[in-house]
C-alpha cells in the first residue's frame, strides 16, 4: 500500500551536480530523501515559489499535453528502487480510465507540484530506503554547506 508523502525540503548546492529533495509522510514521521539534478531542483523550487518563466519548461509541456488530450494528473507514485535508482509513475485519468506513465521521480514531482497532486511512495521503497539510510547517514555538519528551503 503506497504511503502519502509531501515535499518538505529542498537542498540546493549550486556548485554540485546532485541536489536533495525530502518528502515527509503525511500521517507519520518518516522522511524520504531523493537525489536529483540541479535543473530539476530549480524547476521544483520555481514551481513552489510561483515564479513564472518566459518559455515553458518540459514539465509545463507535459502538463499541457495531458490537459489537451483530455487527461487529468491524479497522483504521483514512487513505485520502485533498483540498484540505487528510484522509479516513479504518473497516474493520469482520461475518460474514467487510469493510465500509468513511467517517469523519473524528479520530473514527476516537478509536474505534481505545479498541478498540486498527491505524492505517494510504495511501502517497500520506504522500507528499503530506511534500511539504506541507516548505513549512509548524512553528517549534520554537511547541512551547513547547503541552502535548505523548508516548505512546511
């Protein structure tokens, strides 16, 4: 059974290739970090802050395509973790039928933030991530080097 999560923080290091977004369990205390690229982190940050840009980004294009084809993005599901890589699906409803579209989690979340849809993480992915995190805990001193934005 997938667990509903919400975006709680985004850590951006402009001098690094990988950024971190953190999801927090809606009705619980678990957190779920995902490493993403700088362009995706900036796209998510812009969407959260409501910053308009002059030309549509890929996420804007996808949202437009879904709408123009009569679909509605219903939810995002991070459904798997294999060899250190997360996998996600966009759940789109069209004419009363739901379709699952494979996606990178960062793209799915950027699109989901703009469309204000719920984010879910499969229980087995959360469990696997918690087990991995216990062996790879980020040193608290590392946080001083990051620009952390809380979205709570």
